[in-house]
């Protein structure tokens, strides 16, 4: 019996030792794991506190957490200093004014996990050195610099306040400082010109002139704000997503309805903030998204996604196809969301394919294209026009009075790039479509370099049939400048020129009026919104109408099956636009400016 007892005791002690060792190993392994994930900061990159003297930190905690300021720093206060597992946040507040640049180290601790630290910096109020350099550039380059040089300026303001207050106070810059009517019926103004801190997520140069750039994004091209009439719900209807993006990986697509973000239902009071959070995150933040779906009896269901914004390449070539129709019609169709010269190699392959397949017609979808590089606009125009226009003038430029006087008041001219396209080091003969008519799908977001393309083609007598809504009306563009102060680089994009076509027409500041008016947010003209149909689908209304114009045959189209059983209507999205979205950028190598 004693032997049996000793054996049982031995086995019991062995199990205890094994369990203790296992737990010890588990704890040690946890200590090697980060307990903080899905942060709104990038490891190794200090966060900068603005003049509001507050900064909110967001993260996901693997377990209860505590936060503290490293010893030796007494100018910032944390609130709260602890929290529970899951989505968490705390606020950092400066309790004194900064007289010199200062840095604080914040440490987040979670029992059993590796601690996480971040740095917060704060500069003294005002950016005098930056502002003086910006002022010098504006005085020389701004299209209305004669009035600008009469302004009384406060160089001690923050860099963005200095820039926007100065240009916003002017009266002669009506092509830049555009009026619009707010939801309250009052008249406001928005500037096309902008200034921003340089995006640190950059790629290597991919071509001689333009680089691909990464940008923090969920990969959503755009959204329409809708109200579900039967429920009073607000929702965002997705206009499209970029390939290989967080949104595409979550299977969000054109037509998806989003009704909640991080547990917050979209409402009249918060939809503007949530709209911009989802479209333009500034860090790798994680969002919990709920998709609104409907059945025939109007009961709603929810499909949940968790998406984390990533620094991604946003390839503007969203969709391409060749549509075969009876009567030997081969229709090239391209959805293009930005004139980004970093992706001209992709665009080259698209047009080369159109050429090799001998397309007879082209539908260019620019509904969500707010512009971009002038050279890419010239590239597409040169492919469409072909060899017959290889020596033709496509674009003319008017600068400010001082610069024009140096040119004997003669506009600068830019010819077709058909013979040799510098950005790709090749001729465009492999992309020669030689079309005399094209069809463009357009809308309120069609702006700048998109409108430049339309105007350029009209200037050489190529028919451009516009289908959709009135375009933005931006006939002016920018020549960017980088300004570095200390370790920070600022990008300045003031309006510096107005464009004209070969016929000297350039007064389209009120936008282009379509030949065929169609509002995709009220396609049946009954006041209600139909969910969007995927790009390239034969029932997609604007594409279907363009095909009808080409073939002369109307295709039957029914109300979207996804919209049956409930009614919704679209509302105006905020007129505030993201700086740089509505752009017409003329790069330094592509200009004759004198610095």
C-alpha cells in the first residue's frame, strides 16, 4: 500500500510541477507579445500635439492597462490613466504653454505583456520660419500675387492658419476661393489651394518623373450619404473600393451600405465626422463597421467587419473591360479615379490592350476623379487623339502678371506627348486609338485634370459626349513647392496657373454641362436613391446609357434588386473637400517657372 501511495504522490507532484512550468512558460511568452495593437500612431514616429494642447490616443488592449508619463516630464497630464481590455483611449493634455520644442515619453503597461511606449512632441505656438518661406513662394507664384502682396500678414500664426487666412481674405482670387451654399442657406467659400505636412509614407521612384506614394487608407473611393426613409437611419453607400485594400479584403464593394462605425450609429449629428474618418484616416487606426442589409419585409440585419487602415498604394485604374456588341462594336471601358502619374505604366497597358483589340469606341468613367497630374491628362488625350495630332498644341498656361510679362504676355504651350512620353521613356504609338469621339461618365466630383482632359479634346475637335451631372468647374492648377524647417517638410500647393485648350478656351469655372443629364443618386427621377450597381454590369445606369448612345439600342433596366422593399434618398455630402483631391498638378520638371 505504501508503494501505491508513494507512486500517487509522485504523480501528483509531477503534474503540479508540469502545470507550474507550463504556466511560467506561458507567462514568459506573453511578456514577449505586444499588449497594444491597432494604434493611431506609427511606432518610432513621434506624435505632434497641436495648439489645442490636447491629443487623444487610441489603441486596442489585450488586457487591463495603465498609462504613465516617464519620469522627468511634468508638462503633460494623462486622463484616464487606466482602462479595461478592448478598444481604449486616453487624452494627453499640456498644462503649460510650450516656449521651445519639447518631448514626453508615454508608457502603456499591461500585466503579462510587453510594455509599449510612444513619444509626443509639442512646438511653440506659431510657425514664423515656415510662414516666411511660404510667403516668399506665394509672392512670386500665386496667380493673383498682385493683391496678395498688399496683404498685412501675421507671421506668428500656425502655418495652416497663416496660409488659409491670407488667401481666404482675398477678393480677386475667385477661381481659387470658390463660393458655395451651406446647408443653412448661407454663402461660404472653399479654397482649392492648400498646404500640408508631407506624408512620411513614400515609396522609391518608380519612373523618371513621378513616384508611387503610399497613403493611410481603408481603400474606399467615395461614399454617398443616404437616409433610409422607412427607418430614419443614416447610412453611407460605397461608390467603390481600391483593389487589394482593407475594404476589398473585408468584401466591401460598390453598393455596400454602412450604418454603424465603432458602435456609433450614423446620424444627422455625426455623419460629417464619420464620413471623413472613414474616407481619410491619418494613421493605422482600426474601425468596427456594420453593414446594413434589408429583406423584403423591411427587417434589417447587420454584417460586421473590422478594418485597419493601412499605408497602401491606391491604383486609380479601378476597372477595365472591352464590351463586345452586335454590329462589330468593341467598346473600351475604363474606370479611372485619379490622374496619378505613378501609375502611368498601368494606364499604358490598358490603352495598349484597347489598341491591340481594335476598339471602335471608348467610355471613360471619371465620375469620382478629382484630378491629379497634368502629364497624365496629356498622356490619355494623346492616346485618344493618336498620331494625327502628335505635333498639336494640347494645353496653354496663363500665369500671374509678373510671370506673363517675362514671356511677353504669351501663354506657354504644351504639345501632345504622343511622339515621346517622358514619364515612361517611350512613344505612345502602341496606344494610338485615333478616335474622333469618346464618351465620358461624369459627376459633381469630376474636377481639375479630368476637366482639363475634356477641354483639351474639345480644343482639337474631338467630340466628347458627357453623361451624368455637372462637373466641378476647376480650370486652375498648382505647381507644388516643398519647404523644410527643422525636421519637418511642408508641401505647398497654391493656384499658380489657368489652363486653356488649343482654341484658347479656358473659361469653364462653372463646370461642364453634360450632353445627357443623369443623376446616379436619383436615377429614376422619383426622388429616391437606388443602391449602386457594380462597375461594368450591363444594368449600371450611366454605362448602360453610354452603350445605348454607341449602339443605338436601349438595354432594359429594372430597379436594383438590392433596393426593392425599402426606400432611401441621398443627401448632399459636405462641401468641404479634402485638400489636394481636386487638383491639377504641374510638376517642377514640366514647367518654365523661374525660382
